[in-house]
């Protein structure tokens, strides 16, 4: 198999590699935003599992606002705004006595998805204006290279956000407060910080980023609103945070890896390598498991995990 | 602290109170549900007009695809005199559909149900049909077996691969790179038949054309479908088609990348005004009108109902502006042969894409041939594998 590809100027292997690079950039963006958001929230010592709901809600809101105002960037802002509201709801509920943040997260995930489906019914039909993309492949004569390097503005924004989140968490006073609250609530309380408020703000910030991630799904790739839009990307991104050990730069790498692996199946089939496509379609999950097993260690397993972050409190 | 604890205890008290009430109501409703169906549906039959018909969809009914095609059919019969329709969308192929069917029968008085998704049949429809003997269950998929399945069940399906054959001719005439792309969900016989008919149609007018297939693994995977479309376009494919539940993402991606596309299930021309050549569409309005006519007249209905272009079960979308006169002529000629009933798509000698002869020379497999329903090969000219 695999001989019938012909034409195009690029060999099959290069085609697959290009497909994976392009796929990594196209698919990774929502993962990146959600995992950066969750990273901020978890650093403050709270888990928000509701980001899947925020992602879907953000996708719906962005599509709706972009359609009504014909400005996709207003849509992105609206998506972030929805994320802030859902994050505030999560933060407020979790600050009540004896409330479990995992349970609230699951409830808000179902709430966000359900509300987005309900409000998004009239948006399945119309077509909304898309976010612009930047061509980084102008130097190449090959159409494949050019299309792989059609980079969306939000991806670039994601790179900037990664650096910003890393800087804020490590080098600024705000970052220090978030980390202190996440490492030891008692110490933070002794220093006079309002723990509930810090966590509320961290969850709202996380929600904003997750909402923006959702806007990428509906306004760029795959680029339309329908009810099957997110196939669990929000949940997978929350898992990626643990995989990335609460480090923004590792969140970026993990998202890129996951995106590239997701593109493997279609890229191989398009050049005619078609055996075992079920296995290639499962590549991202197999890869994630393999890396977790390979990098696991008895004594460093929880390195980087905020001490206040316990699944059952 | 004390206050918080007291609050928590009282909350625990309420939850318990609410819990027991909910349980009591649930039992009450369940008992009621178990007792009432017989007499209620009798009443619905006795007071014959209006006939209440329930439609159940697996996805949203405005998906530009499978569910929209059925919903358009439902909208046609909703206008008939003496017919009232009830619809529910987003019903998964689990015990949830049994609950939906029961509520349509018990609460809305539906006496005819159209649970439209393939996976609703076994065990869900079979179970409900045994329980509600005077309700008619009509399922889309052609799965009925005489003697094995309850007599109040019918199953219908259309030979949509005939429309795919015609669309393949238009694609074969329109391609410049001679490379067509097909994004498919799963390698089951109905899907393979569409891929093969499309390819045979294209190669009947353009022997150099090939079809590259990508299987995504499931019926609705928007990101994977967009990724598949992009990879195929990167490989130089200039006409795309598909067999997934909602072709919207693929059609939009093709339009954005400036290539041509032929649609499936419903008409997607509005999504791709520049590149939509034509498409293979269902025409359920005709099938549902026929069924309702037979039921209202009290006549027996066929338990297994199938048809193609000739019977009006499927249709070809109007040709787009970019379709050449020569392509229209060839496609119309093939359509005319289907309408005459003279067209046989699968006839020997036919080789699969590994070179094996799958239909011997001189053998003709007509549309109704049962062998076609067990199809497990891809014909010569298809780049891809079924497993």
C-alpha cells in the first residue's frame, strides 16, 4: 500500500510530517487555553472540572456574538466573559461550607453543556464570520507547507499567554499569593490573605481562558457551531495539566503533542497508509498513557502539585 | 463553626426529605405508567382522527445531515390532514430511546413511531414493540426479518448509492487532479456501498480517477472530520464527499480551501455556494406520505420497504453553477437509466482494490441483491482499506 499518492511535489513521509505539524497547531489551541486556565485555578488549590462546560458555552457564545455583530473578536471576548461567569459560580459555590469542588465541577460541566445546547439551537444553521489567520508559509512554493502554516491568531495569543502565565506565577506578587494559597492555606491565612477570594479570582481567570479556548473551536477549527463540537476536549485538557505537572510551558508542549498525535490517523490515511487506522486514531491516548508510564517515578510523582490540591477534602 | 454544622445538619435533613418524596413519586409514576398503556392507546385508536405520529432523532434536527433529512420528511407529513406529529431530538441509542418511545405512546397518545436512527432497532424497538402491540414502529435501516421480528414493526431504507453513483459521475467529470476524497465514519456495508458506487460512477466517465478514503471511526467527530478534509486537500484532492451524520464541517472546510464538494443526506448547497457540485439526498417526505396513506386507509403496510431514485426514496441535489454541460449530460443519462430500472451498478467482471475478482464476469447484482448488503470490499480505484 501507499504507492498511489503521486503528484503534489512532497513525498508521503514529508506529507505526514507536515500534516502532523499543521494538525498540532490546529488542534492544540483549545487544549492549550483550557489547560493554562486550569493550571492557574489548580495552583490556587482548587480543581475546576467544569471547564468542559465552559469550553462548550464559550464556543456557543463566541459563535452567536460573532454572527450577530460580525466581529469575531467580540465573540472571543463574549466567550471569555461566559467563562468568567461560570468560573465565578464555581468559585462562589466552592466557598460555601462543606462543598466539594469536584462535585461542583461535574455539576457545572453538565450545566454549561446543557445551557449551551439549549441557547445554541438557533445557531446551528447560520454561518458566522471567522477569526483571521496568519500565513507563516509564504516562503514555500508548496501548497501543503503553506496550508500547514496557516496559523490562527489565537494560537499566537496562546503562546503569549503561556509566557505570561509562567511569568505571573513565578515572578510577580500575585503569582506568589496564588501559589501560597495553593501550597498552604494556613500560611496564607496567617499572612492575612482572603483565601476564598484568591481562589474565586483564580477560578474566574481560569474560566476566562477556557472560554476563549471554546471560541477557537467554533470560530476557527473546525469552525462551526454544532452539538458534537467538543468531544471531551475540555476534560482531556484538565488531565493534561496533571500530565504537565502544573507548569505552563509543559502545558504548551503537552497540547502540541496531543494535537500532533490526533492528526496522525487522518494524515496517514490521506497518503494511503490505511492499515490499522483504529490504532492510529487512538494515538493521542496511547501516547499520553505511554509518557505517563515512562516518566512516572516513585519519589517525584507529585512534584509540582499544589499541596492544598487534594481530590477529596 | 457551630452555625455551619447546624446548617449542614438541616441541609442533610432536607435532602433526605426531598429524597424520600422523589422516590415515592417515582414509584407512583412508574406504577401508573405500567398500568395505563393498554386502555390509553385503545382510546387513541377508537377516536381515529387525528393520527399522532412520533419522530425520534439521534442528533439535532438542523444538522444539515441525517437527522435534518428525516425532520424534513416529518415536516411534509405534518401538513397532511388528520395527522399530528411529535418530535424529540438528541436521543441516544440507549435505554433513553425506550423511555422516549414510552412517553410518546403514553403521554402523547402516539400510535405510529418513527425512531429514525439505525442503532434504535435492536434491542430497543424490538422490546417496545413486544410491549405495545397496537403501536406501529417504523424504523430506518432495512433490518426487518420475517418471522423473527414482531409484526407491528416495519423497516425501510433507500438505495442512496444510486444518487452517489450520479454524484460520482459529476465529480469524475469535474476533477482536474483526478483525485477524489471520501470521508467516511465506519467501514460497514452501507458505507462501503456508497464509496464503491461513487468511485464506479466517477470511473465510468474518467478511468483515471481514484478515490482516497479516510475512516474517522464514528458518526459525528467534527475535529477529526476537519482534519481529514485538510489532509486530503493537502494531498491534491479537489473533490470531496462524505458519509458522516453531519456533513456541515466537511462542506465548509472544502469551500474555505477552494475545492469542490458533493453533499450527502440533505442539500448543503447553502454552505458552499462556490464549490457545491451536487449531492446524494434522502427524500423521506415521499416515503412517510406513503406509509401514512396506508395506515390511515387501514391497509397492511410492507414490513420491508426499499427504493432508489426510481421509487423516489432518494434524489440528486440540483447541479451547481460550476458543473459543465458535458458533466450534466452524462449524469442525466445515468439518472434516466436508473429511472427506467435498466441500470445495474454492480456487474462482473469487478475487481476489488487488491486485484481480487469480487463479481465474476457475466454476473449481475441488482440493487435488491442480498449479496450487496454484505459488502466488505473496496473496488479498484479506491485508495484505502476496510480494516
